[in-house]
C-alpha cells in the first residue's frame, strides 16, 4: 500500500506539471503571439505572478516524490524514478535561470515599453519554455512507464506476474 502511494504522488504531481507546461506551450504561447504586444505583456506579467507558487510547488513535490520513489525502488523502476526526478530538477533550473530573468524584464516592459530587441528576448523565453516542457513531459512519461502493468516487477509473494496474452494467442 505504501509503495502505491509513493508511486501515485510523483506521478500525479509530475502529470500536473507536464500538463501545465504542455498547455502553456500549445495554447498560451501561440495566443501570446497573436495579440498586441501590450496585451501580451500585461497578461504574461499577471500569469507569472499566479504561476510562481503553484509551479514551484508542483516542481518541488514532483522532484522530492520521484527521488523518494527512486530510493524505495530497485532496478529499472529506480532508474526511471531517478531519471524523472533529475528531469524535474532540470525543468526547475531552466525555469529559474532561463524564464524567470526574462519574466522580470517583461514585468518592466509592461510598466514602461518594450525595448527594440523585445522580439528576440521573447523568442528566447519561448525556447526555454519549450525545453522545460520537454523535460517535464519526459519525466511524466518515465513515471507512467514505471507504473504500467507488466513492467516486470515481482508480485508481493515474490513471483513475477504473468504477462498478458497478446491478441491472437491462445490463453
């Protein structure tokens, strides 16, 4: 029962993280690019103020949960959980040292006016966003692989669970 909860926590939090980044990359960024720059800057600034706590919280729970799971698992499961944790930490580092400094500049631009090179800086923000989205989605994928049935994990009684018969084979 404890291992099921330990598996559920990072899977759930990393799924939320990947989903939030994925939604942003697929919907928010293209929308940012279709509205007037002053509207984008205002919305971007307001969104970042709301995202600060929730996204950092999701990253912290995802990383800690993944590393705790890696400590409790063995073999392939340990490697998948550890890799997921490292990818979440990488998402955090990309955010902290890539997106956050640019967010600070965007906040200034919203109060004044964007500089002549604003398009280049916004493009860099989008590249960092794509990278952190990729790392979060990959971390989530690793955790999904870890919890899928038939992963080869031994059953509680020590036996290896039987693999499901594929379509067209005799049972």
